């Protein structure tokens, strides 16, 4: 007994749905991995910024080090 056209079409749709579900699951896993990596990278950038701030002297002198303006 041969499957009818409707049965063939239904089987094709079920196959496409299964592939789409698999693809969505894979994409979701990739997004989650990327989000975790972004969190880690943000933390690393924050630590680097803090380290640079701590190690680099300020280009603005403190008030006690500033010379008074020439008109004083």
C-alpha cells in the first residue's frame, strides 16, 4: 500500500519540524555560550580598566601641586 499524497506531505512537514527544532536548540545553546563568554569578557575588561587606573598616574595634578594662575 502506497502512502497517499497527504501522508507524504505530513511526513515531510514532520521531518522539517524536527530539523527546525534541532536547529533552534543548537542556536539556543550557541547564544547561551556567547552570553557566558560576554559576561567573562566584560569582567576581564573591568579588571583591566581598574588595573590601568591604579597603575597610570593621573594627568591632572592635585590642587596642592597646581601652580597658581599667572594673574595671582
